[in-house]
């Protein structure tokens, strides 16, 4: 998907805003960069290990030449402060840290450093160096863990059950503390599953989509999955970037759940994806119990996103079926 950004649109505002995207090479960072450029922002990006892979998503979106990526690990306090002093961004969007649960669980200390400690360094740097900077932190539905209630909203207590969720929950409460105690404009988006064709192959949605296409083309290679009864709320990631941007445009910072409000099981996802190509998933999928995570979030929890609809006017337009169609169409066009 190429960027539709027009050069003249970059200079419509009297003063161009500057945004710093931490973790710009991932799905969310890249999609947000595309959105902000279209709104006339000056975008700077950082990555812990900037290499050719850091530019893959930006190249797919046609914006790689419009962004300068700097090497920076925000778990390093001094480097984070120096970066903020040098660049003085109006807004910071932090997507840093492991997003894959298996990788996060394999490196719990690194996960906590990159997510929780990194968020704390950003908050402290804003407080002491540039109090006018606004900060968005990417949160996660994993923080709810095995919630006691079926429907979760912003008032539902967190009960994180894995290192990734623990780190995200810690970052969330750090933002609440700096917002209430020091007046820092910091907010968290509690993101439920949001997908696009930029997802890495390690995510179950991308794994399923790629397998469906390969099976349809070559009629070989069976697909192995763990708990196909797990229930998730799947949305289209580009839509969520608009919500994230809106969160930093308000008079007061607040935290919001970002979700469609409609949940389906992985079995539903399989049925829809395989049916799209006239296949029966039961003929091609094997359930492997060794792939089931004992720390998986509650399989019966559902998101209530009414707060962001009522306060910011945002709602997801695409649900699971739309997501599957868009991802399959892209995979088939390759």
C-alpha cells in the first residue's frame, strides 16, 4: 500500500508539529507514521536495533524516505533524556518492547526493561526537560489477564498473568502517577488485538492467513495451532492509529480501551479464513496441545469500548471478517 501523502499537505499548518515514534519499525509504529505524515507532522523515529528490517514496513507503505530512524533504547535513561533535549517533540508515541508473548516470556527481564522502565524514563524526561510534550503509551488487553468479569472496560482491575502483561500494567500505572502527581500529559491505549498485513509471521492471525493461501495454492503443509477456542477481539490496525492520534489531541489526558466490541474464537477465524478460499479448515488444521499457553488471557473476556466512542467519537469500522478479507487479499496479491 503506497502512501497517498501529498507534499503540499505537509505545510498547511502554520506550525508543523513534531512527533517521535518509539518502536517505529513495527506494525503500529509504521502505520502511525503514515497517518501523522498525512496530517502534516514532522516525524522522527527510533528503534533499538535500526537495520534493514527496520525499514521493511515503511517501504511497504511508501514512506521510508520521509523518516530518519535513530538507534535508541529507551531503557537507557541518559540516552532518552539526550534524545528529548535534542529533538523537543510535541508528541511521543511509545510502541517499544516485545509484542510477541512467547518472546516476552522467554526474556522477562528484558521485557520489563524495554516496556516498563522505558516508559518510566520517558515520563521522567518529559517531566524534567520538556513538560509540554504529550505521551501515548501502548497498553494491552493482556493486562486484564483472567478477569473475573466477562465484559471488561476501563474500570476493570488488571490481573496480568505473563511478563508482557506485567510490564504493560506497570507502564500504565506509571503514566497514571505522572499524570495525577506532576501534570504530565500521558495516556495509555489499552489495545485489544489489531491486525494488518504488516504483522510478523509469529502472530497467529498472520500464521493462519499465510497457511490458508499456501494450502489453497499448493494443497500441502498442514497448520498446527494451540487453543483454537480462545476468544479475541480483532480489529483493523490502521483504524486504531486514528484513535491513538485522537487521544493526544484532547484538553485532558485519559486512558481508553481500543477494540471493536465484537469477539470471536480462533476457530471462528479459521472457519472464515478457509471459507473465503472455499476450503474446510478441519481438513488442514491440527491442534497441538504443546502450543497452548498456560498463561493465556481469559478466553471468555470481551471488550467494552463505549468510553472512547462517547468521549472521542471513535469506533472501529472493521471487525474480524473485514480483517481476514483485507489480509487475504493482500497475501493473494503478492
